[in-house]
C-alpha cells in the first residue's frame, strides 16, 4: 500500500491518510499509517535498525487526511509543545446532510468521553458528579458549498478533544457528518468511513523556524468527496 506524502524533510513527514486506516497501533493489531511511514523511511534512506517516528497528533480511524509525524525526538518535543499551546492552525472539511443554521458560526460546550463505549457527548457542565473530567470544546465553522442534500463545511477547531468535531456538529449544530452513524448519520459509508477530512495544518517548523502550510487533497475514491472536487484548489 502506497500513501501520498504531503511534506518531508529530515525532521517531519506528513501523509495523506486514507479513511479507514489506523493512525497508530491499537488492540486490533491492524496495519497503521505509522507502520507504513517507518518502512518507507527505512527503505528510502537505508536506515539500519528501528526507525524513530513520533506521533504528533492523531486522526480517528474513519477520518481521512493530513497526519503529521516527527522524525526526531527534538522535532517531536517541539511540535508537541505547539499543539499543547494551540499554536497550530488546523482545518477540517466535513460533508453533512443538512445546511446548518446559521451557515457560519462558533460552537462551544463541555465534552465528556465515555472510554468504555469509545463515545463522546456534550454535557451541561464540567463539574457535575456524573461527568467528571468533561473538558471545554470550541470550534468555528463556515459553509463552503452545497450539492443536492450534501453540504460542505470548513471546520476550525480551537481545542483538540476526542471526537470533538463529530460530536459538536451532530449534537450542537444538528448536522451529523455523512456516514457517521455513531453520532447520528442515517447512512453508513463503505468500510465504516465518515466524510471528515483533515484538510490543512499551519505551524512553525520545529527546527528551521519558518512557517509551514500543508494541504491534503480530498479522497479520490469517494463519490461524495468528488461532488466537491472543483473546490480542492481553495
């Protein structure tokens, strides 16, 4: 399996992850993007022994798009600091089944993750006895286009909570992401994927200190995404 490499230097590598593939290993033992990237680096650069690769952030298995890995411990530490301090600008594209009202705005709420069910939800307040550990989740969104009943949104998360975009679009905006039956979509996609795509990252290079802006093209093998193919140059 070959993946599209979006950015690569001695410190970082960014890959366009196909929907349905793990970012990194879990209890299933299935192949991951990180596994592939390590093999790629080992073969291309004739690296002996184990290849170091650090996970800077994660994408849910059903999600496609840009995922960034660090090739050195220094780059990993500095990128982790940027993500922690919210210095990385993240943009996602989502296809939903209804036009939101309003078509542009911000969402804020306390998000609680039920680890046993691997499911998150918006709860009334963060300090309730029932939902201890709930954390504030914030994002902004705007409508980019519409084709029939399919609506394309650009989503910019300010925080990075588990399943945040999926939950907030479904629970607060009442527009579940297409294919995301876990959070209210009426239809399931093939391979249990969902139409949420990690579109871009903008950050300071951890070593060169210059601005890096990476954009991930939408999936070519998904009919819903191809409805919006003319927008890929935005």
